DNA sequence: GCATTATGTTTACAGTGATAACATGTCCGA
DNA sequence: TCGGACATGTTATCACTGTAAACATAATGC
């Protein structure tokens, strides 16, 4: 993640070549295409075409398609984390705020289906939990902090991890089922989720009834 | 697996021009490839190749690739439902059995990653909830019955639907996160889920805490 | 027996990701 | 200022994909 940001950031404008800053332009075009519905069928050539450059020019900036997608999914992760943080703040923090971050997750997914898919399929090894990146860890860090503050202390680290897992899986599952058309995409459902009470009781070894 | 005695020989197709039951053979080959790891990159040509037939022969039995995939995902759905039913029985029914069907869902997903993906991405419009098919509705029906028996009666139909949604999303989310490498695929995690207590209290409008 | 139909093959086309060879623009040092 | 060195973009090409059209062969029905 050396340099990216928008093309505005380039501190050395003289470095502009044929295309000013093709790398950023490609990423923008890619994001655009992903947001414009164009589902999993995003192609390198399409991106290049949109920027107005030859197909193989892409390879001067990305070793392969996966590398481009990886950068895109990092951008998406950041955007998602921002949306979640905003939802948290808007809800006034606390348990309510936490649930709001979950709803924001779902809303982001259904609002950006293609990008969300790419994000999940192309996250680097270890995924969100990895510590290779710093910036896109924001979402996970937020989740962790929330769980810590909501889970009973006796649960310990294991309980925290379990809580993170289950709550993430909950919203992720809802998101994916909606994206895949298995359940209807409805704001009503999201609201129902939001207003329902989520409990994280860590009872790993209870015979349960 | 109806294989006629004459093993298809491409170089001397004096006898093997007409394959006994190509449609079934194609489906079997497709399932095989999907189970053999060959991820989302399953191609029509690969399937045809494996059966020993020309690429376009497929189009005598399926209008296009999506049609083939759709059939495969129906098969997968049946298999998954069987696994769940078996888990239910093995656990002795009840709440424990219900949770066992969830664990079976996850285990099936991680055991058949490619097929599971195809299943979710290619389910017919409306998905599992649709009533177009009868057989592959088994899984959903099982889920529904379980939820009905576990959810308080005051919850009503809405509560049942909500319970189905949330519990399905829970296991589906865990499955997908594992498949996408976002969380480690570990039997330990599945067991933790299995032994944790799942509660379905319907509190859609409670101010929470 | 022969025409019809079902099934499989060959050929072909547009699209994809990717590599290699080539062309051009920009920068840096003499 | 000049001239290489390097960064960037292009063209040509390959192997692969899904799919359509035309053709070939086997099974079936009159």
C-alpha cells in the first residue's frame, strides 16, 4: 500500500506520463465498474477500455488481475469500516451502536454487491484477521472493541473471539443470503435485525437443556 | 453411474458415437470436478473433456452452462439436506438436534467448498425459499419445523420467519467466512458453535437493556 | 427400407487473462 | 546539451473460455 489515495495526492506531478496516473485511474475505473452492478464479470480489459488504454498496460501497475482486485477490496474494506463507524456514532455508541454497525455492514453489502463479493473472495491470506495491513483492520478492531465491552468479563479472550465470530457471521450470513437472492433484500428485515436483541453469552460446554 | 460396456474411445469412435446417458454422465463429472477442489473455475469444456466428448455436445442436454450448474446445485442441496437430517437423528432431535443440523451445514460447506459456492450462487430465483422445487425444499422445511418447535408460540409467523432467517444466516455466515479464508476452518470452532446455546427470543421492539 | 429425429462433431467467433517483443516518453548523469 | 537508462504504453500472440452454425452419425418410427 505504498501510494494511492486519489490522483490528487501525487506530490510529484511531473511524474505524470502518458496518462497522468494510470494506476489510480485503473483502480477508480475498477471501483466504478464494480459499483455499477457489473458483477463478478469484471474484466481487466474492461477496466483498461474504460480508462482508454490498451489491455496490457494494466500489467505495468499490477502483476495480475488478482492484485488489482486485492487493492479494490482494500478500498472497499476501508469504505465499509467508515460506514460502520459512522453508524456507530449516529446510534450513540453502546450496544445499540454495535448493532448499528452490523446493520451498516448489511446495508453496505446490498448496496455494493459486486464489490462486497470481491472483497470477501480476494481478501489476503488470513483475511480481515490478518495483521498485514493496518488500515483495513479498522473494521475488525471496531468489532473487537465492541465485543469486549459487551461480553461478560468471565468469558475471557476465548469468549471475545467467539463473540466476534458469531456476530460477524450473523451479519455476514444475512448479507450473503441477500446478495445470493436466497432471502429477500428488504430494509424491513435489516430493521428487524437492528431492533432485535443480540446476546453474547459464552456457554461453550453447557449440556443445554 | 450408467456406464456402457464400451469405454468411450475418441480415437476410434466407431461405436462410441452415442454415449449411453450423457446427461447423467455430465452431471456426475461436474459434481466430481466440483468436489475435487476445482474451485469456481469449473468449465463446460473441462466437464466435456472428462466425459470424453466434444465441448459442444453439452448443448444437446443443457441450454447453457448456467443450466448445468443449476442442476448440480439442486443435487448439492439434496445432499446437504440429507447430511442435516442424519445429524438431526444422530443428535436425538430437539434443540440439540437442531444445532447439530447447523453444524452439519457448516461441515458440508467446508467439505465441499466449490459445490457449496455454486449452490448459493446458482440457486433459482427465490432460492431455497422458493417452492418451485419439491425435493430440495427439504432443508428449508426441516429448518422451519425446528424453529417452530423451538420458538415461543407468541412469536407467531413473523417470529418463525425471523428465527429461520437468523439461524440460517448464522451458520451460513460461519460457512462463508471459513470458505473465504476470513476465519480459520477448524473443527474446534464448529464444536464451539455446536455446544453454545442458541436462543430465539423474539424481542423485535425492545429498547434493549 | 427409408425419412425423421436425437445426439455428437467440427468449425468458427468473440471474449478473457497473460507473456513477449516492441515503441515511446521521461529522467538523470556526463 | 546530450544520451543512455528506465518507466510506461502498445502490438502481436497464445491458451483458454462459452456459444452458435453447419455437418455427421446413430436410433427410431412409418
